[in-house]
């Protein structure tokens, strides 16, 4: 299907009558992709502690054929109360973990910056403490290695963005990206070629899947669009977003609660942030 002269596609990955994957052309470059998935997604919740598991593989240096011996190092990152839900992780330029997560005890958004690969030395920062904030985090690192975090503001039912001005986020810039109803759950974030955030998320009020395309680094003037209108509670949840390496166009996978299906939406965003919506056929 096409819109605005560009080919757009929506793929239902796993319906009740289908077996295996559905193949489709994703964009105007005619790149063939395969959609695969499984049904009946359910939340998996962390309990009290945020755990990072790092698998370190070591190879034998003997003259015989080398053998891999896998060991696991488990580190408690933060044990100050009920912490660790809704975490998101990226590795910095040194390969050290950087983690955003929710502090359930204080209702805050927090950040853990590991100072080594196994995270035995950690810098913890409260990024946002303005009300009940910090659920459904999604984290990416910009070109300077500074964290950019999308998350849900429960107090105001808004999608928010924290742009850190240093590696440990001691003085972040906080922006409300979308405040139209109860929005911002299940966010997923990526940075485009200009370093501007692109965020997928759930519009709980209308039961829709939405996307925010930021037109600057701190998202002061975003372009908001409804990608798929589910009009049912739970539709457009559990989103995951990625940008095409060559075009920068986003693809979003998500859960269709009305039909218990995994779906994916692929469409085009111009460099100016104009959103071309996919045509949805029920």
C-alpha cells in the first residue's frame, strides 16, 4: 500500500489462522523482511533488586583446539528499597553498562552508570523525582555517550523525556513530549541520524499506538502521530522501535490486545519530521 507516494506496510505477525511468518516489502527500497513472532505476550515483572548478568567467555590458551568456558557474574546494582522495575540498558563506549529504571519506593526515575564491565563500582543518580515518575523506561546513548531516556509520568499521565547533559545525568533536561490523555506507557526509543529521539508508545486513553518524532535533541517541538487505531484497552502496548540504518525510517512491533496478535508497523518519516501514516485495513 502507499501514502504520499511512499510504500507503507503493516504486518500482522501471528494471527490465529496463520502458521510461521509473513513476508513483506517494508519500504520504498524494496527490502524483503520476514515477520515472525509468538502469541500471548504477558508482562514479566522484576521484584526488588536490579540484577545485571554479564556473561564472560574465556578461551583456553593450550596448543589443543581452544574450548570456551562460560562463567556468569551477577551484581546487585541498587538495593536501596524496592528498585529495578522497567529497566533499560545500553553499553557505553568503554563497554560498561548504563541502566535506567524505576525506584518504586520513592516513585522516581533513576540511572545507574557502571564504572567497570562487571558493575562493581557504580554511580547512581535520581534523574526525575517530580511526582510518581519513571515507569516504562527506554534508554539510548547519544553521540557524546550521554543517556537519553523516555518514560511514563504517572502523576500527569504523560510521556516524558530526560536528556542528560553529562554521562551520569546530574543535570538533565526534562521535557513533556505528549500530554494528550493518558499516554506514554510501553515506550521504546531510538536516536535518528541527527541525534533526535524517535519514540513509540501506547495511548491508553484511546487504545492506540502512537509515535513521537522529535525535531530537536530535547524534543521541545515533537511531531505526534497515531500509527494504529486499536480503540481497545491494551492495544498498542509492549512496543519496540528501531530505525532503518539507511533511511532512518522507523519500524514498530507491538501487541494487539484486541486480537491477541503480534503486529509490526513500518512507515516513513521525512527529515523534517513529517509523519506518513500507514494505511490500516481491518
